[in-house]
């Protein structure tokens, strides 16, 4: 999978906020492993997960989607009520 730059952006924002992977994982309900793989560009998040990450980082979701990160085709949309 090609690194779109989203992972690098998320890592930079996480570090700017002073959060560890563990701290962010606890806030968004994902594992440290998941977030590490996301930051390395190995996986793409669902829109719901990306929203929870944006909220935890104190940024609007649109901030993470600026400049085409990630490409809209890379987002995984899930039905309402299904947690990603």
C-alpha cells in the first residue's frame, strides 16, 4: 500500500499534542499496533476511525482530509452502528 502522507501527518499531529501511541489508542479505542501501522502507511482507516482520531487530536476532520490525504477511494465507509 502506498503511503499517502496521512500517516506522517497523523504522527506529526500526535507528537505536537504530546500523545504517545498508547495515549491516542486509549482515546480512540484502537490498539497501539493499529495506530502504528496507520502512521507507517500500511493501512487505511475508516472514516469513523479517522473522525475519532481527529477529535482526539483536537483537529477538525477536514484538516486531515486536506490535500487529498487520504485519497477518497482509500477511505472505508461502514454502515451506521458498525464500529470500525
